[in-house]
C-alpha cells in the first residue's frame, strides 16, 4: 500500500529491542502460515493502548496468542479476553501465554465467537474490542459485541484493506472475491455508522479505528 522504499525504511527501524520469544512467535507464524498482525499494524495498536489505557480488552481471533501477548506486555494494567475457535491454535496460544507468564492477565477462550451467548458472560464492558478473525464476518462480530463496548470505547478491526486488494477488487481471485466484497461492504457500513467515528489507516494490512460517539 505504501511505496516499497518507505516500507523498507520503516521496517529497518522496527523492533530492535524485541524479546526473542516474540521474534520466535513471528518466525513460527511465518513457517506455519498462521496469520498474525503485521508489525506496523501492531505499532498503531500499541500507540492506541498508550493513549487510551484500556482496562478491559476483548480480542476476537487469538490464533497463536501473538497480538494478545503483545497487547498484554504493552498494557500491563489491562485484562485481556481473547477468543479462538481453532483448537490447535488455541492450544499453541495457551502454551505461549504460559511461556510469557501472562495467565493472570490473558483469559483465552476456545469457542466460536459467533456464539456469543456461550462466552464472556462474566464481563459487562470492554474499553477496547479488537476484531481480527474471519474477515468476511467483521460486521457480525461488530454487531454481536458492541453492546459490551464501554460508552467511550473503541473497536479496532484489522486487515480492512487486505493486501491492498480491497481497493482494487478486480485483482481478487475467484476464491477471495466474496471475502473482499464483504470487507468492502463492512468498510462502507463502518464509515457510515452514525454511532461511531471511524478512520481507516493504510498501516500494516489496513486498520480501522472506530470510536463510539459519547
Ligand atoms: C488473523 S488470525 C488472528 C491473529 C491474531 N489476532 C494475532 O495478530 O496474533 C484470525 C484467527 O481467527 C480465528 N477465527 C476465525 N473465525 C473465528 C470465530 N468465529 N471465532 C473465533 N475465532 C475465529 C481463526 O481460527 C484465526 O486463528
């Protein structure tokens, strides 16, 4: 999305102080094809965490726990709930969370987040909801969980530009076209949702930041 040279330059500045265990998770994700948040996308989330200081965070789509762990490390006073439906990824995430000794800060739930009735009954309000699961279901997740969002809360959605293809849907293969169309519909709906101020940033894989209007 950004000029290649700009991306390379920004990449060269990245994460020199990162912990080895984080780099190992990134390596594992790359080797096994598990999608995790792009580094620059996470840079953005990190700044939001510092600015907003959310106490309660809900993540939909844990994968191997990478973003939940990174959020927990950046916002040590927060409590994070994260939902993953794939049992294999859930098990890896549980292990990663243990390795980082973050079991007291991160509650991981093995469930389909679309079955909201079965999950997160014990928490009434989240300050930040991070949607990063099935890309064609963003609107469903948003509508299911927004009732749990604090009055001045925020919802972050990742991959809303999906490798830039969302802006050029004619380049989508037949296989991903339905998903790309769904993301386009979601972005349109989100930008026109009168209850939120939404900006879409061409950072990482495209990040939408929706702030609930007071
Ligand atoms: C992009 S990955 C999440 C990456 C993670 N947030 C990170 O950056 O480290 C999306 C994950 O959402 C999970 N997922 C998809 N649909 C889901 C659903 N309905 N309920 C729970 N998890 C779901 C997938 O199994 C996948 O592991």
